[in-house]
C-alpha cells in the first residue's frame, strides 16, 4: 500500500479494523506469523496485514516485541485518520480518484494550479 497506487487494491475499511481488533482482543498476544496466516485466510494480502498493523502501532493499540504482537490494554480511543500511515494512504486514494474520474478540463486546471 505505501508508495503504490491504491485505486485497484482494496483498502481496509473500518469493519476490517474492527475484525482485526477483535482477533487481537481474543488472544491478547499473538505471534505475527500466526496473525498474518489467519488474515490471509480471510482474503488479505501480507502487505495489507502489515499496513493495518502499522496503523494500530501508530495509534498505540498494539505493541510489537520481536515477532509478538500484543494488544495494549485500554488504549485511548482514536480515529484511524490520526495514524500518519492511514492518513497518507487515504489522501493518496482521494487524489487518485480525483485524477481518474475528473473531466479533462478539471484535471488540467488541477495540474496547472498545483
């Protein structure tokens, strides 16, 4: 996801983050490889799993020690957009959609105005 086009890849939605949080809540501490295998079975790519975990790390929902992912007990509630990784990808998605679906005149004006 980072540095790649997001248009043709499925971005995780809020419900997907809730599902991941529920899995982490169930186990509290989980080996990264086991979590990744579980999510890949749900249809996620390894890249998407890493991206979602990075968002959780930035928000303070989890910690990582070596290969262990641990849920932080009672983390402060935060919106996903507060994560720099999530915000950057969200903004990239918005720009890509605007460029792909804008009429020629609007796109030309957008490029001229920077």
